[in-house]
C-alpha cells in the first residue's frame, strides 16, 4: 500500500508541476528535474529499483517513436546539412570535450568510461525544447532543425555510448575490431525498421477496436526495440525508421475513432515516462549521496560543475563556429544557391546554441549502466547534474532570449493549412455536387462558408451541426481527407500542416458519427 500511495502522490505532484510550468511558461522537464533532485533528500523516500537492462527500452523507445511519428521527411531533407552537423559533429564534439574534462579531473577513470559519460550527456532533449518553442514565434526552419536534431542525436549518442560501455566492460575489445560490425548494424537497422513497419501494417490492418489498437502499438514498439537488440542492430535507428514508415501510411488506414484516443494515450504515456525517469533518478541519488563523505561530495560536485560547463560551451562553440564558417563561404560565393539559403544567421545561431537542455535520454542511459561499471555513481550524479543544470540555466532563460532576439517568422505552416483547407473542402463539395437533397444543400452552404475564410484564416475550423446528414457528411469528409493525404504525399504541405488538418477532420468525422 505504501508504494501505491507514493505512486499516486508522485503522479498528482507531477500534474501540479505541469500546471505550474504552463502558468509560468517554463518547460515542464525543468520542474520535474528540480522535483526529482529534491525527492532524493526527502526523509522516508522508498528505494525503488529498476533493471538497468530494461531502462532504455522502457523509457526511450516510446518517447522516440512518438517523436519520430510526427517527423516531416520533407523538412528533414530540406535541412539535412544543419541537422547532420548537429547530430554527428555536435554530439561528437560534446562527447570528446566531456571525456577529456572527466579524464583530466579523474585520471583513474578509464577512457572508455569517460567517453560513455560524454555520450550520456551529449544529446539534447526534445521535450524541453518543444515546450519552449511552442510558446514563442520561433522561425519554422529553426524549429524543424531542432526537432530533427532531437530525434536523430539520440541514435548517434547512444551508438557511441554502447561502444564505450562494451569496451569498458570487455577490455580486449578495440575500436578497429568492432568498426565493420557497426557499419553492418546501421545498415541492417534501416532495413529492419522499414520491413517491420510493412509487416506490422499488414498484421494490424483489420484491428477496429481502440484498446486493442493502442496495446498493439506499444507492444510493437517494444518488440522492435528488443528484436533489434537481440540481432545486434541499432534499436534507436530501427524504431525511428519503423515510426517514420508507419507515419507515411497509417493515417490513410486509421479511422478517427482509433486515432484520437491513440494520440491522447501516447501523449499521456510520454509524460508519465518523463515523470518516472526523474523520480527513479532522484531515488538513486539519495543512497549514493549518503554513501559519500564530505570530501568526496565536494569533489563530485566540482566534477559535475566542470562537465556542465563543458557541455554548454561545446555546443555554443560548435554552433557559432559552424555558422561563422558558412556565412564566410556564402560571402565568397563558394556555396551553391540551395545551400546558401540554409546558411544560419547570427541570431539563429545564438538561439540554436542555447537550445541544449538535456532530459530523459540522458537519465535513462546513465541509469542503464550495469552494476560494477567504472565510476557508475559518479556518472549518475554528473548526468543528473547536467540535466538539472541545463534545464534550469537554459530552460528558464531560453524564452526571454528568443524574445530578445526578435526572430521573425512568416508562418509557413499557417499558409499551408489555409491553402490545403481550401483544396480539401473543394474536394468535399465536389463529392456531393450531384446530390439535390436539402441535407446536401445545407452541407454545401456550410463548406462554402469555410472556403470563404480558408485563405485568410489559418485557424478556421470545421463547423459541425446537428443536421441529419451524417452519412453524407462522412462521404464529403472522406474526400477532403483524401485531398490532404495527396497534398502531403506530393509534399505540397508538410507534416505540421497535415496533422493540424487531420485533427480538424477527425473532430468533424467523430461529430458526423453521432
């Protein structure tokens, strides 16, 4: 009963923190991080344990799939250069910087353990950045770069992490011996994720029950992760490819009555996983802190502070250096017209360099270190300190910084939504064009009113009524849905505009079903 009471209390506390975060306009992971650290020093806190081997699968796989499902391939392709630089070079630079600092401060720490620490704290967290980006009018391209980075940097960081952990535990393993297997694993992960999605779509094609569909979604996510692990593949890449492939085909096959509750459940689960990650880390910190004497505590605190500074400075130096080099090449006419349009501005570089908050992936990968790993307690404390430090320092100051930079945006998503809404409702009108009934005429009048405001009002929605025209309305909405699916397939609109209109049509479809 005590454990159950703690679970209820922690969930209620997390809801309060979420409401507070929205009210004061800070990313909710910031308050969760503060709460998790404070939990470590609360008397009588239970000591919950979790199998380290399951940590990444339980905490990272669902969060990763949720983010990958909403990723726009069009935007990733359009911003491939800055995203790849952040995913590959920025992660590598941060890992190396942290490893050098950690080994310099703790000479007895094996290089493999130091590299593992660097990889743990290297990837920024998506949830914290998105929570802030939704509150400010940040240029669309910068948002897409940051979202693409947060999706793919986990793969690069965890790849380095797994190699370093393997070398630290199996001393005879060398980088040269495992390099060929890494290349094969990366290629195999891409193929496995794609094939798994195709097979999964066939298996679940006839599922019409919402609870069954949601259970299968989570089961499929964990099965893909576990299968990739067993086959020696990159579970991160396999899940990302699996999710992206599903996202390209599932909307056409999934009815609104399954999609709406599914999205709500996934959003809730991702939030709960963030809560549990901070709670478990907080419960681990208490016993670790109690085992240390005052001298060691001070030493560990100094190491954590130095690593935090290294993490922040490494990202700033790389992002600003990359921007300066690209602008210099652009002025000299070295870059082609396509790449020249992607050159970051100084203000944009400042915003991107400060979006370096760490979160659930850092916590989960630190917790996943096996017992007996060199300096595991120190790595846990440092990882938690980096998460807390970045979420507080950067999370609380990011919104004022972006507002001070006065970055402008022409709202391309709104323009796409307005244009696509016009196409969708013209298709709906065409579908019922030959029907001379009173219900059809009333429905045509309703859709004409939507069309009149479509071009000038991106936020205009579908007006559902109590008219006895549900079968007719469903037919018209099906035509509208086919229209936006076609626009997305041809990349005339991006995934953000598509999902906004998809939600709009889902509400109308559910209303038409009575």
